[in-house]
């Protein structure tokens, strides 16, 4: 059955633009295949600007403005003066796409946006790891209380399916342990080191290619992987861990000599995010581990990511795919919206 | 919402017993988590026997009989005289589990069973490749016409999700090409040859471990992989290929020297099943290919299987998991039944 959704986008950086491009390109096939119709009625971004049009914004023009540096409110495609909170409170949204930067200490503005939206019954798709890592049980309860659906496929492995794989591909399977290579930057650096480069050289190369930030701390100290380990533990294993409770070691202590010694043993150093159940308690950790070819994560090199599930009925099942990128993460939001649409169809 | 299903099982070999064990073990959690209640009312197998009880069979006793060699009708747990067709026609089934052996020439009794069930509106979950490879478009139309649901996750990669991954993990993604290592026997043999064994030695070892049949033709000549390539092409890419139209080369022409030459080049020979769209036409093939470490299938060794999807939005996404086994294939049927249950909930 066809249904139409009013969508608001908060955060119009590379991922926000990625989902806008995908929505623009797939508009016709989304309606034909899924009965999913949409209007993007508002976009709010502190840098790109803010604009609102209850009849739907022209996405091609909004994307062109974001690329050329024109602020959205200067485009003449809608009303100015709509900041992110006004968009949630007064924008008559059906779905909010929350794509602001991750803040693992406070949850950042994303946590406020999610609380505001869910408490109004607005469905949410987000790629923002902060709120989900810090407050998943609270946000899930808030969503349930107000009949809202909260989806966040893009918080782990971008659009490569992890949560939908568990829900629909591995239903009724009992999962004992989840292990993943969930950070592309560190995996790229370790892969380059395995080819003989020093840590410093490899980091510089990752920065030159846009895989690592100017301040690479969040990646190389393991904080990004930590957020993902906590999300996997709390969402899939039913834990209630806070990031502060989870041991986390990054890759800055790994030397070229370590990497070369491992190679001589036929092994590789990988930064492994792990969540598991031990004596009925959900645990998680992030640390570099030396793994051999028998490990399904051994072959995952460069910026590629992977998550391996240990199940009761199938043994080990591993999904391998990209973990970042504007289209890759943007697609996660589309996948989430189709899932929201599907769940809503079952409710009628 | 809780719903109860009357299930019939046709084929009570290792996979039939596998799903019976899983159903028996997970009865309580299936009801609690999914609202899925069931009674297995009939089992029909030419070797293990046939039995029917409209109040539900005692699965523990049926499994014990299958292991000990007692025929099911001699157990005293239900009525005798119920062959497979009578079970479909008079058993008041909600769901049929069709688990008879694959016949790629005629579709075998499985094709008859599926037509009989679907035309009566009985939902079907099957691991039988023959009917799906030979007659998917016909069977899908028959199912739709009679309001029945046809699921067959176990025909490719046993319980490792391929079709549910595409439907729920990669929705609205356009898929250009699917490549897979979909036969564990040949992959085991090629992996052993890479360790220096001759084809004959490796085959004998595969037979000793139960990975290869006494007559290994269906595996080593690529027929099993061919069936799976056709299923992937027709189901996921919308083709209407017949197995006879698809080029198929097995691994019997691969020598130890070929394997060793590849190794010196840093490559491996793998039996690749492939389905793709070329100039708007769906094509498929099965043949050994020499692939390098950049290929997501390169690392898939031993009896492990994998399928790689080439998508527009995510690039390459690969699922890796077991491709055979009594629990692994049995679980595919459980996954299918939960999916049938989920779809039925959306219909009310």
C-alpha cells in the first residue's frame, strides 16, 4: 500500500547529502517497489543553512546549494528561520533523519533531537552513534511509549546490514558473541603497516586519502570502535553497558615490529570490537588482537569492515562490506526508512 | 500476535531431523519471542516411515525412532497410512516443509509436492533445489494465485541468509551481479589441493569426512552450484533461466599443477557460481576461476560458503557462513517459517 512521508533532515554534511542524492535518484523506484512516497520538507544544518517547505523541497537545488556553498535559506525554495528544534516541533514530520556528528561524552545535539522527535511520535532513522551508544534503552522505551520507530542501521558498518541481518536473516538464532572490524581507518593503517610502512607513514596516507581526520584520536584510540561495540552489546545482546565501563585499547601501541612478527607467524593484528555473554552478563571490549587465517576477520583488509556473529544453529556467520562513505551511510538511512514503512504497514 | 500452525514434514533425513530437533528445542522461545506456536501433525519419509496425528506428534519420540531405525508408523504416536500426497491433501496443513532430495532433471517428487501444496493455499518452506531451479516463476505465480507463501532460504548456503539478506538487509539496492562459492565439497577439495594433495586424495578425504557423496558427480561437475546459480539469477535478478541454458564447468579439469601455479601468482582456483545482468538480460554461469586476494571470495576456504552482491549503493557486500549441515539447513526452514508468520501478520 502506498503511503507518503514528510521527512526532515538534520545534518546536511556528506552523509546528509548522500541520502538526499539517493532519495532523489530512487524516488520513482521507491514508490513502485515499496509504495514509499516522500517529501523532504525541511533541512537544518549549522553550516549549510536551514530551509522549510511544507510542500516538499527541491532536492536537486538543495544539493547544488550545499555543493556550491550557497546557504539553503538563500535559495528561494522555502521558508527561512527553521532551526533543528523548530523543524522537529513544528515541521509536521513523519520521519526525522538525524545525521549530526557523534559526541560520545554527552550524546551532543543528536540526543536532544532524538528525545524531542520520539516523544512526539516522530519516527527516527539515524547514523549518529552517540545517542544510541549512550542512551539506547531510554530511547527505545521513549519510542515504544509514543508509538515511534527508532532505527540506526548506519551506526555500525554504515549501510552494510548488521541489525536487519540479525532481525531478518538470523531470526530465532541465539547469539553468543559478536566480533567485528568496525573501524576502517585503523584497519587501513594496520593493513598498510603489514606492507612495511611505519604507523606514522600509514596514518599520513590515511589522512591524505580522507580515511582519517586531522585529529585521528577517535579512530586510533578505539573510541569509534568502542561506541559500536557498546551498540552491538546493548541492542543485539540486550545489555545496558555505558561506554565508560568498557575496556578500550586503540592501535597506537602497535609497532611495525609487532606487525612483522605476526606476519612471520602467519597472523595479522586487527582492532577487534567484541561483545559477548559471559555467565549471563553482557560484556564488551575493544583491543588489538593477533588473529590467524582460521578467523573470519583475518581476510578483512584496508577500509573494509566486517561483523561475525557466533550463533547456536549456524556457527559463525560473517557480513563483509563498507563501513563508511556518503552513499554507504546515506543508504543506511534509506534502508531504515523502508523498514519503518514496512513496520507501519503491519500496524494497520 | 500469537498464531498456531499445523506443520507437515515430507522428507525425514538429516535435514528433516535437524529442523525437528530445532523446533523441539526452541518451542518455548518461538512462542515467547515471535508468537509462533506449532504442532507437527504429520511426517512422511519413504525410509523412516509415515505418521499423522491431528493433535500434534511427539517430536522427541519421532526423532528417537528415526535414529534407532523404528518406522514412524510403528511408534504408536499417530495414524499409519499417510503418504506424502495424502498428508498434503487431507492433513489440514498450514505449512509444508518439503525436504526431499534434489532432482535437477525433473524436479522429482518435490515439484509435485510443491504444486499440490501451493494450489491448496498451503505455505511452503523448502530446501529442495530442484523445484526452485526448474520452476520458480510457475511456483511463485501458483503461490500468489492461492494466497500461499513460498520460501526457500535453504536452497542456497543452507541457513546462512541470502534471500532474506537481499530483501531486508539490502532493500531498494540495485544488484548488478551475484558471485558465490556455493558448494562446500568442491571448495574443500580445492583447499586441500592448495595444501599439496592431488585431486584424487582430496576427494577421498572429502568422502571420508562425509562432505562428498560416494558418487561425487553432482558436486564436482558443478551441477549443485549450477542449480544455485539459476536460483540466484531467477529469484534475485528476475531471470527465467533453465539450468540447461547455463554454461557449467566443474572442477575435475583442475590439476594440482594448476593450483600450484596459481599459488605462485598469489591466487587461488575457486568454483564460482555467477549471475548477472548484461544489456538487460539475466545470465548465469558456473566455472572455476583463478582469483586474487582483492576478491571477497578469495579467503573462503574449506567447506565454508559465501555469496557476494555487487550493489549500486554499497559496492560489494558479502555474506559468509556454512553451506550445509543438518542443523544449518534445518535452521533455514525455521527462518522461512518465521518469515511466513511475519508476512501473515501483515495481512490481517
